[in-house]
C-alpha cells in the first residue's frame, strides 16, 4: 500500500521521497503489480484497494483469534494475508500507474493503515493458543520502533526505507504464512520448556526473537543515521552571542 511519494512542510510543493527498497522479491513483485494495475477496471480506485488491504488485516486477526476454537480457522488467516497483500501492494501502485498520486494524503493514509494492520496481525498472533501475548508485544514494539525510524528518516533525509536485511513486507508475509502453517502442523500442544520466565514453546521463541532483531535493527539504524546527519550538519563553532 505504497501510495505515498512525498511529504512536505510546503503544502503546495511536496518534497519527493527517495524510496529505498532492496527486498529480494521487489523486481518480481513489481512485474506482477504492473500487470494487475493494467487490468484493473476503471471503477477500482486506490482508496478502494486500501480498504481491501484493511479487510485482509481484519481477516488475519479474526483467523488468529478464532484459532482458540480450532486450527481450521487459520485458513481464514492465510486467506487474509493474500487479501491484505493485494490491497496493500496495489493501492499506491495503481495511483502511480494512473498518475493520480496524492502525496500527502497517500502518505498519511498509507502509513496510518499500515500501523493498524500490523497491530491487528501481531495482537492476533498473541491471542492464539500458540504464542503468549508478551512475546507478540515484543515483536510489535520492534515494528513500531522501526516505523518511527522510517518516518523520521523521511523528515531528516528525504528517504523512506521499505526493507531491512533484504526483506520487506512481502517477504514478511511469506514468513508469517510459513509460521501459520507450522501452527497447524504442530498444534497447540507443541513441546514447551520451563524457564525462569515461565513455560514457553518454539513459537514464543521465534516471535520474541523477531521482535528483538527488529529492536536491534532500530538501534543500529539510529546510529547509522545519526552519523550521516552529523557529517551533513557538523558542530558550529561560531561565537555565541547573548540574545
């Protein structure tokens, strides 16, 4: 759902944003998205596709939450990931394909929906019988911290980083699909281990581990960006004058 291309202080002249996207599937996905955009009927709009993406996020949440009543509900989650990808990936692509971008509006709506969608997905994972909510919240914290870094980078560098470690939203969806399939294979009675923090299983370790990796990435990216800004804006040694 990357409708946004710019954000600006000047309401009449949005500052272009350099989109940094280095994920493994970027080129293949771009060909698919261009193919889809060329075939969407005229009545399909970017805002409509944004809504489709949010419907998919609620499907993912509902499937995870309902998995307490049976593993079969996880099929709803997997269908939701596809629906969410369809809306999330094509709304901005369609706007650019038709050259009808609305940079400030798209940027705001896009990232607002991204935040809500990710919260629904991660909290949904924490509501399953497979993952403790505490570990899910660690993953959500990592995501939100990286989001903050991305938004700050847009303001201070004019860059929007869309991937980390050669992985972006699409690669993450494939990982989550595999994670969900493993839930169905292992079942809620997967082996557990007693620790000083309580009983945990492999799903808890994976979810918490991903969260910790995201937090570490946030710290590293903050250090890298700070160094870049320090070079761009060296300390001022001019004489201080009392106002």
